[in-house]
């Protein structure tokens, strides 16, 4: 039973599909026919040509046109049969058959280019077409005239404005001729040939280079004439009044008046000139063989770095004391060293 029901259902589905297909095909066919009829009606505006009867009438027209018609003026020959030629006057044709078919130059009067004359007007639509045709003709004629006038205007040469000719005296001011000045003849100067003078070479004096070799046997000249204020003391401490303390003293401090001249204690070279807060302006003399002397509390120096001095030569004067010796008063600071070790100069004076 189930198989029979299934077969019946399949048959029903096939019948329904076939009926639906037939209905759709019929609807499409009716729609196509309807659209075609509407299209033909819309295209039929009174100017359509029916070519269905052309073939049936061709034979009759050939028999009727057996003879050759010729009218005054130009004529067009049309082939008849295999060899016959018939001349048809051009006046009977609405357009020239020699023009290329399908070209934009082919115009059929009354069909493609509108109404030709007012006698052809039979409706309002044709009247509007006639007015539009006349307007186009007028526009073309105006454009043609503008082109012709433009070409003529470009070829013509515009005359230049005539300038008023002024009197010659007004155009160009009178120029007084000046007498030509004779150019002075410049005489070439005579160049005297001078004999080059040979310059004598300048001999530079050699710098003063001395060999310093101090020894304790040579002795020292006392730098100033004054009493010892603070003696040399490296084995025990001594009291400094301004500092209010006891300490070792590597130098000898002499009590002298401010402005007292200070002399070199031996032949030496000025090794350096410097300033110190404790001893003020100072000079270092190199005696040779590792010996050197430092002078402190100086002013008005007569020597500079690199100079050589002889024993007894003035190197400066005593200045006012620094703050480290303000209570001691004006003095000369004198330090003797050998290879950096302080010595007592009192044993070397002669």
C-alpha cells in the first residue's frame, strides 16, 4: 500500500511540474506577442514602408518600365534584366541613388529631414517640424556668414594709426658740436734699472746660557741687612705671633722696613715668579746642583722668569706683610733648599 501511494504521489508531482511548465511557457509566449504588437504600433508613425509587396510587384514594374524614359536634364540609368538599361529622370527620385546607403548624407525628403515646404504641412506636428527646420537653416546660414566674415577679418591688415609728424626741431633737440679734443700723448716713464743691494745677514746674538754649579764652599751673600725675626728651626717648633701657635719653620724671616731693597744671594737663574697667600709675591732662583732659594714678601720686581742674576743684583723690594705676618710686621721670607730639603742659610754667609 505504501509503495502504491508513493507512486501516485510521484505521478502527481510530475503532472503538476509539467502543467506549471506549460503555463509558464504560454505566459511568456503571450507576453512576447503583446510586446511585439505594441512595438510595431509605436513604430508605425505614418512614415513606415511596407516591403512585403516589393517582390510581387517587381515583375510588373519591369514590364511597365520596358521603355527608356528621358527628360531634359540629367538622368540616372537603372539596370533592367540582364542587359537592358533604363534612364530614369533625376527629378522623379526623392534622393540620389549614388549616395552610400546608411550614410548620414542620405536624406529622404519628408521622411528623414522633416517637411520641405509649407505645402507638405498637414498637421500641427508637421508645422512644428517645418518651423524647427527653418530655424536650423537660419542658424546654419548665420554660422556660415560668421565664418566667412571671420576669415576675411583675419586676412585684412589693420592700418596703423597715423602719427602726427612733429617739426624736426621739436623731435630732436639741437646738439651743439663741440670741437674734438686731442688726446694727450702720454710718454712712457723711463724706468731706471737699480742695482739690487745685497742685505747683510743679521746675526742674532746667542741667548745667555750659563752653567750654574753652586756649592756650599762658594758661600752666599746676605739678601738684606736686618735682624732675624723668626729663625730657621726644623728640630724644634717656634712661636708665630699672628698665628698664635708653635710650628716648625723651614725658612728664615728677617725684620726689615717696607721698601728695603732685596739682592741676589748668588749667581742664579730666575726659575719662577708667583704669588702665595702666606708669603705674598715671591721669586724662585735656581743656583745649580739642586740648590734653590725662595724670596717672599716682595714688591717692585726687577726680574722676570728666565733671567740670569749675579750676586748682589737687586731683584725687588720688601712689601707690606700678609695677614699671616700682620703682628710680626714687614719682613723678608728667605728659604734655602737642596734637592727639596730645607737648609739653614746662616752657616753659608760670608
